[in-house]
C-alpha cells in the first residue's frame, strides 16, 4: 500500500486540478533580466501557499512538469513554473557550452525574483513558499538557494522559502558557508544516474548534515537520469557530459578547488571572475568529467517522484501552520 501511495496522490491531485490556462507572472530575474513565468492557481478565492518549479538545462518542458503542477494544485497550492531561457533567447537544443553564459546560481536568483513578484498577488500566502528544482540547472539552483548565503542582502521582511526539493540535481557545489537555516531539503536521485549522479548527492548530504543541515537523500534503485520524464526508451548520448565525479569546494578566498582533478583557483557563477579563474574552472571541469550519458523516463519512477515531492511540500509548506 505504501508503494501505491505516491501514484494515488497523483491521480487524486490530477482529478482535483482546475483551469487549463495559467496567469502570466512578470518578474525580475538574475542580472536584472525581465522575465516571464506561468502562475497556476487552484480553485477558490482564498489565500494559498506557493510552490515554484525550476526546470533543468533542457529547458521548460510542459509534459515533464504537468503532473507536478496538477498534484500541487490538487493539494491547494499555487504553482509558478519558471522559464529561465526564453526571455534570454537561450536555445536549449544547443550544447550548454554553445549557449549564452547562464550559471546554476542564476537559476537560484531567478527563483528568488519570481517569489518576490508572486507574493504581490492577493491570493498568495507569502509565509508558505517552497522551491522544487530539476536536474542540472534548476536542481542545483534549488540546492544553492537553500543556503542562507544566497539570500543575504534581502530585506528583513522579504518572503523566504520554507523547504526545497531537488530531483536528479547537480550536487557538485560545496559553499564555504554551508548554513541552510535547518530548512528541510529533499533530494531524489537514481542509482544509475550517469549525468549528475548519486555519489555527489550522498556526499553533499554528509557535508550539510555536518553543520546541522536537514537534508534527506532518497535513492531510486535502477533509475537513470531523467527518471521522472514521460516514459520512453533509453536515450544514449555518447557526447553527453557525465559530471558525477565533479565536486567544487569553495575556499576562504571565495575561489573553488575541484576535488577529483585537484585544480584550484577557479571562479564559479561569474563571482570574482577573471581570465585566469575562468580558465581554471574550464580545466577542472574538463578533467573531472567523462563523456557518455543515458536518460530514461519511467512511469513508475515518475509517479513515485511526483507523489514524493508533492507530499514533501504538503508537509513542509502547504500544511504548515504559520502566525
């Protein structure tokens, strides 16, 4: 029965979902970029909690996110679906190296910008907000957004995220300040993920728990990267980047050292960047990565992930009692 619960949650939520069209949400993203997103509201007129969904480096794909939107709406939450790329004219069909420079921290900053705009809507309860990110990009961005350092400088009365979930995320970054304010974090990862990978996420869990972090890593046995995509055959990419060995640790000077290669002096996220530090990052990534990846969506894993993420948000955001 416990194994059927996530799928039951999805089916019930989908039956309760309302309205075929989202409202447009305009906000200011990373770097001051004007952005647009979709705001899905549940039925009714009362104030509701909010969950923000941040896509991976493959771009906004509605077939991937629809079940998450419906499940969360069915539980009584509003949902914002971000589109990090369209306003920036980034083509997700091109290899990441050939796109405009857009980093994992930009995914996180976009989410904060969208939250600040969404709480101006009269139906959004600014006290109950969660963030869900996916894969390399949104998933890594959600994990960075969980660090209090990323939210520094925001007004004292600004809205804040209560909880974070990341599905098959990039777990490569170890910030020097690892404080997450003990806010709950859920990570779902496949045991056969050869894109972002389980080992880095297990290591991140230990890294954050050592400073009091409240993080749970759940492994889907035999699941590949993209396990929550619509079901389909294995999609092999001989030139796909496998970064499962890559872990960058930030030092006291703000620069980063990649563990597997030992290359240090790198700058990530455009912070403190100069030609030398950017070259160090490029060399470290080339040294720690391998080529050859596999992706596969699976119906059972998809239903489980949607149920687990929405259930996590229900417990830690939607049903939270706030003053």
